[in-house]
C-alpha cells in the first residue's frame, strides 16, 4: 500500500484525541526557560522574549504560566532566531503528542524571532541552512539534523498569536487545541489530532560533537537517509499491525 494511503494528510490532521504515544526517553532534551506540563497534551506555547534576562516583565512570566496551567505540554520563552529555535524544535519533535505551537507575546524588533518561526513552518531552510523567508539577521539552523527540521514542519502547526499578550486569549487557544471536536478559534479550526504516527526524534544539539558523521553531506545522502527512515517506519507499522491482529496471546483474536 502506498505511503500516502497509509498516512494521508487528512488523517494526520483529523480528530484523534485517543491516539497518544509516550515521549522519547530524555524528553525534553534541551534545557531552557520553559515549564513542563502534561506530556500527552497536543499543544506547546512559545512566548517571544525581547527583554534581557534581568529585565523580563511579569506579563511574560504570566503568559508562560497560563500556557502550562491551561494544559500545554511545554510553555516557555524564545529569544533568538537561531540557537533558540533549534532548541525549541529539538524539544517539540521529542514528543509526538505535541501538534500545535501557540506563538504569542510581542515580536522582537531586533531578531524578528516570531516571524522566523512562522517562516520555518511555511518554507523550511535552504541549502545554507538559512530559514527561507525569515527577516531576522541570522536565521541559520546549523546544528539541527535535517530530519528534525522536516519532522517539525510535518508534525507541528503554528497558531499565530504574535503580538498578543492577553492571557485570556492564550488560555482559549490552548484549550481549543485539545478539544475532541473541531473548535473555532479566530481563523483556525482546532482539535486534538492525536500523536504524530512516527517514533519521536530526541537529538540534543550536542549530536554534532558526538556524532559529526551522522549528518548527510549531499542531497544523495539525504535522500538515502530519508528512504531508510521510511523503510524502517514501514517495518515498524507492519510489526504493530501483526501484533494487533494476533492478540496478546499470539493467536487470532
């Protein structure tokens, strides 16, 4: 059966509130300014931070708290358009249950970090690892494996609340993301689509120090790696189907 029939786009983004999966061991792999909530939640909250560490206002802290208290899996701040985004992506793709990223808070005029997040979701990166369409000064994701970028773009949808600082609006957005039935929120129709149906990717940024040979160096190597990943996904799915069909005792149900 062709892959598009096994995992059609409509199925990836249809309500499946009961389809949950464990986060990867070691999740979240990257430290940062965030709070961890319910690992089974389909939503994370990203609050853009344009202030220095010693000048973070209470309003930003409150947005982070509202995110996790309303039910987000992760809720934290994001300051830079390069390493900051890399660390965020690492943490998101390590939990297949996270399918939405609520992006809020005031845009950073120097880094344009929020715009870079949306550009990454919409267009990805070029051959120089620069986020296509980003208006930031240095939106380069040198340290992320290509498969982590691809997974982020396939697994996560951004709910754009950039320049929104009202806690009630963020609370409503998070709540809408884990509803069982499609729920209108601004221009979006939100619901819990369930866990992304592939194994999580849990690769901290230090992979380049420990495994520099892991990154594909050419388009051919990248293609070979993607074909191998799809083959392993297909094998895993066949094994899971066989186990379900055989039942717990190894006989037909």
